[in-house]
């Protein structure tokens, strides 16, 4: 049995079927939460933002008329993440730890927790996450929107308010940097 | 095709945004460029590996429950507004149905004896139209009369009657049953205050005598 499309689920929800929205939440749980988590690298904050994204989506769902629901959700998420960063800047706690044991200082500086630790001692996800963390902000955002949230470059360009060519260029820079960082492990990752 | 352009197209192909024509051009380029084939393999592998291995377990069940609750509350609130809107729409529909139904009912009412004995079919049609227009004028008069009870009484009846006469005159002009030069005497409109139903037929016969010659 074919799954309902996003549009069909939205129509059902607008007609009063709450389970339709639950299906949408489930469908985008991993890509959306993954994007938020890898942007913030903090589970608590990612959960708060994930919840806030859906609260805003539910509130404005009557006015939603686009054809890419995941793009809309990701744009909302991105805006909330940026707002939080800007709002917290005055009170930013440099000693606050992220889930992978790094301090915010290290996160900001893009340093590994143990510079001497071999990359192959970490699990695959951590290696990729650390490599992504080292990317410049716009490139990291493009890479996560593409790889995690599975947005098209058209949607990515719209979210970042740049041209498609700029979004593509940022992705190419991100890939070339990741390739260098993960060079030794690339065959393992590919396998 | 240059390799720089090919790299962009490779990324667009991975996101399924490439048009068939461009996809064909890319394939032609890749068939003869080993560097671009290597770039394609690395790019797609990196993206799929990241998608597979980047941490993304999902939020706790508590968060999902809160979202569920918010969705339910939104539906309940929207449902109340929806019902209110439906009631309003039904009220408007009922008023409109009354007007249209009354118009149809009156238009199918038999004409009084002696009125429509003229053998000319066009004249009969005209008399029907005149009857319809007078019916509309009656309805407008009644509506206007009822509104007058609520509005400011500064507008006097003569002005109101004149307004209704002018409206009825315009309707007749549209139907081709009166000329723009016609005087008020030639346009028979029921008196607003009296709303006599019997005047409809007498008015119609009066107009016939002037128009259907």
C-alpha cells in the first residue's frame, strides 16, 4: 500500500485527523532532528528546537501552500538555530560541554577532543561529525541540509537566501575539505 | 563541457534536480573523463555515508507527546472556528435561497385572465420579463423598507422611492423595455410604503399598453 504524500497527510490533518500529522512527524523525525542535532551538537537543545519547529509548523499550517514540506520545516529549524545563537551570544558559556565530550571552546575552535587520538579509534559517525564540525558555518549548513535533511539545492539556496550556484559552490568546498580530513578512512567509510 | 560545470551537474544529479537533457550531456562527459567519474564516486559516497552514520537518533518520546498534544489542541480550536463559519454560511445561503426561491415561485405563477391573451409570443415573453422585474423591484422595496427601520430616519421616503424608481428604470433599460429618456410615469414601481401585491398586475398591464404596440 502506497504511503500518503505530504500533501495528502496535510489535507487529512486539516480535516481533523491528528494521526496524519503524527505520520509527518515520524517521517521527518530523523532527517529534521539529525540536521538540528548536528548543527547544535547538544541533545537537549536539539530536542527543544525540534519541538519548537513543530509548534510553529502546527500554528501556521493553515497558511502553508508550498510544495516542499521538508524544506519548509528545515527553514524553520535553521532560523530557530540562528536566533538561538544570536540570542545566547552575550551569555555564551565557553565551558559548556557538548555530548561528545568537547567543550564549547573546542567546538568553536573546531579542535578534536584529543588531538593525538587516531581517527580510526573513533566510530564512523563521530569521525564524520567531527569532520563536518570543522567546516565553515555556511558549508556545514549546506552539507547537513543536503546529507541529513535531504533537501534539494533549490531548497538549500532558498533557505540560505543565496543563488543555486552559490549553494553548489559551498557544497563543493565542503566535500573537498571532508575528503581531505577523511582521506585515510575514505575506503573504510565507502565500504 | 568543462569539468567545473560537470562537478555542479554531478551534485544536481545526486539530488535528482537534473533535467534529462543536461543529464545526457553529463553522461557523455563522464564517459570520457576519469577525474570527473572519481569526483562523482567520492561525492555520492560521502553524502550517503554522512546520511547513514551522522548521529540522528531522534528526540525523546516526551517531545513527541507534546507535539501530539499541540496538534490536537490546534485541531480543536480550528474546529470551533470552522463550525462558526459554517453557521454563518448557512445563514447567508438560507437568505439567498429564500430570495431565489421566491423569484422562481412568482415567475411560475399563472398570469391573471385577460392579461396574456395577446397572440404574439414575444409580447408574452416581454410581459413575463416585466413581471419578473417588478418582482425583483418588490423584493428590493421590501428589503429597503426593512433596512429603513434600522437606519437613520433622516432619509425621507420620497428620496428612497426615487432611488428605487431609478433602479427599476435601469433594470427595464437593460431588458430593453424602456428607453433612457422615459419619464417616471412610464416606469411603474410599487409604492414602497404600501407594497401592494395587486398593483403588480395592474402595473404590468399599464406598461403593456405603452410598450407592446
